[in-house]
C-alpha cells in the first residue's frame, strides 16, 4: 500500500484511540514507554468547572458574590459609566444636521 495510505491510517488510529494491528495493547505500550507515559497532573479545567458547579448546586460551597455596582474613577455613584466629554455620537443630531441624507427622509415622519 502507499505511504500516504499508511500515514492516514496511523492518523486515524491515533485520532480514534483504536489499537493498531501491531498486536500491542494499551497496557503493553504503557509498559514499553515506562516513565514517559503521560500522566495527567490532576483534573482538567472542564472537570474542575463541572465539579464546582455541582458542589454549588448541592450547597457544599457558596455561590460567588459579585458587586453589582461598578466602582472606579469612570463610574458615578449609581454605577453608571461616565463618558469623557465630547466622545459621544448622537445619530439623531447627525440626521438633523444632514437633512439631505437618505436616512433623514424617514426621521421624524410617521411610518404608515
């Protein structure tokens, strides 16, 4: 068979975690590799996220509490963002200042 076929066959075997036709089992390969066999250091990020969510639903750990009000120099006392002066763009002002634009023809008119 061609080299391309063999390459694709090996890639398929690796991708689907099937044992190749060499006769080696997963345990035999693990024994051959010895200390170079990859061992995961612990739970993955997805497992951690699922475990924490499960524990919160069961009541074992509390839900996180977030400050609903934004704080900092760019927010007022109600938690609303304060825009810098002159940074805004009002579309209605644009329509008023450009009455010949195609959008301005429908501004202020009733739609029937």
